[in-house]
């Protein structure tokens, strides 16, 4: 056999599988890293959504109180409004 043919066969039998194996390992690690990154991002998004929902609930409660005050005919309206200013928003 010719030396060039032997070198090509050695290259195909030894070098190509090694390169493909290393490439597959790199791809698997990259994929695992990306999955972990997406998991963390989804957790952060869920936490922010929960915070926004809690804030919206607090604001809805305050609006309900203000609606009640506005629709009632009480003589102590100013006192109730001042009491609302003292309530912590967060």
C-alpha cells in the first residue's frame, strides 16, 4: 500500500473519532450549562412575578379602602385619610 493511503486510514480510524468524541463532550457540557442558565432565569422570573402579584394585591386593598372612604358619609373622613398615610406601603 501507498504511504499516503495508510496515513489517510490512520487519520480516519484514530484522529476523526477522537475529535468527534471531544466535540460531542464539549457540546454536552455547553447544553448542560445552557439548561442550568435557563433554570436560573425561570426561577428569577417566577420570583419577580410573585413580587409583582403581592404588590398588586396591596394596591388593590388600598384602592378598596379609598373607595369605601369615598362612598361613605362619615364626619371623620380626614382622620381616616391621615391614618392611611401612616400605613406602610411595602
